[in-house]
């Protein structure tokens, strides 16, 4: 008895049908999981903001704690060149319909929302966003108590992303956090360890002339008001140092911080004197892992 002839058309049809079914299932899973992925990313970002602000304890805080504590912050968009807040009307005119959804990192890929730094790029970010999203916690009088500033810069193997928090004098560093990087485990990756991050607490950002006065030294070479680097991670430390100096400088947040300081009647001198008369802030909780302003307050869940 002869064997039946193979039916190539049938085989191809079955294969195509299986591919179609698998594609539908994968697409459905991706769509179904998208809200959870977005929520997890939002939670992780908010957690790292609280870490930099010294308001998060990995051993006891829950997702609900993060959400509740984050309500204390106003979300503001800052024009980095002018040092002033941007209201919703101006944001829409600039092509930013939603302040809460604005992502400065994505804005660097948009020529209309960023500018090429050319050779003047110490942080190695290529393009600087024209607008930055900052997080402000105010006191009972409505004045900034702490300000959390997103920062980014190139390390050894890739871009390091983090948050830097300044106290009410807009000079003293309260805390720092790093939430995304490609640094070497056990070496450069130690920048996210609580013990190293705690060294930034109480450091002054500027000297009496308003120049950036801090950074990261080479390991074992202490320098006043600078943070000792990590042994074996010199290039990572240099990247963090460049990042801090860039974002605290004229190209970064300095025009904005100068404005806030002016509004509160402070100067670099008296801000530093006031802080020097106070005790050094306590280290952050242990974590599991940085002209008159128009009113433009926003909240972000």
C-alpha cells in the first residue's frame, strides 16, 4: 500500500494558524499587563523620590505608604534656562499636554523640547531638555521645605539616573538616590548602597561665590565638602561627580535654585551660615536599592 502524499499547503496553513494564535495571545498578554507595568514603574519612581528625600524605609514601608507620602509633593515643570515654573497653558503651547506624563529623558530625543550640548557636555548626556520635572514639598507656610531634582549622566558603561534632594536653603544636600544604571556589580554599582548615599547628607552644593563646590573624589583622597569615591570604581565616581556638577550648575538647576532662594530672602552666604549653625541631618533610612515664580502647582499620583 502506497504512503499518502504530503500536503504542503495544509502544513503551511496549520503553521500560519498556530503563529496567528500565538501572536494574538502574546499581544493580549502585553496589552493586559501594560497597566500593571506602568503602575510598577510609577511606584518605583515615587519610591526613589522618597528615598532621596529621606522619607522611605525599605524594611517597613508598603506601596500604600509610598502613595500616601508622595501626596505631600507638588509636581512642577521648570524652564531650565529661565529658572521659572511653566504653567499648563505654556506647556501645551510647547507641546506638553500633561505635566504628570512629561518625561525629560524622552524629551531629549525631541529637538523641539531639547538642545544639543555639543562640546559643552560634562555629564555626557548629549542633549539637555528645555524643561525639567521637579518635586517640591512645602512647609505649612507654603514655602519649599525640600526640592527633589531628577539627575542623569554617563558613568562607566551607560547613563546613570537618579534624584538629588536639597533642603530649604537650596544649598544643603539632604539625600540622593540612583534607580537605573549599568555600573559594575560590586564596584560602581555600590553607588546605590545606603552607606555611600548617606555620605551626601549635609554636603553644601555651592561655595560663598555661588560656584558648585562638591563632587566625588578618588577613593582614599578625602576633600572637604566632597564625597569619598568607591575603591575600584574611579570612572563611575567621576561620572557621578560630573553629573552632580552639571545639574547644580548654570546649565542645570542653578537658575531655578537661585530664584527659589531669592524668593525666600536668602543668599548663598546666609543659607550656608544658617545650615552651619544646625546639627548635621541624620542619615537616610535604609533602602533596598537624586524672578517670581508663577503659580503652576500640580499633583502626581
